[in-house]
C-alpha cells in the first residue's frame, strides 16, 4: 500500500517538473521581448532544455518602436 502511494507521489513530482520545463521557456521569452508561443513550439519540436539554452544565448530582443 505504501509503495503505491510513494510511486504516485514520484509520478506527480515528475509530471510537475516536466510541465514546469515546458512553461519556463514561455516566461523567459516574454521577459526577453520574444514570442512565448514560438518558443513553446521550439520546446515541443526540439526540447524545452534546447529552447532555454537558445533563449539564454540569444538574449533580449531589440525593443520595437512604438508609433
């Protein structure tokens, strides 16, 4: 009985970490003036770690002039 509960908690923790890894590039992109949707898709196609590393390498996008 206790092993089932421990396994369930372990799977829940893993699921939360995976979801967080897919959300992190979205928030990082928005803070860097980039499209969160595009970076989410990059994370889906490649991997969330690849998207995070690319965002760190590219840095902030230039500010768009306001009209």
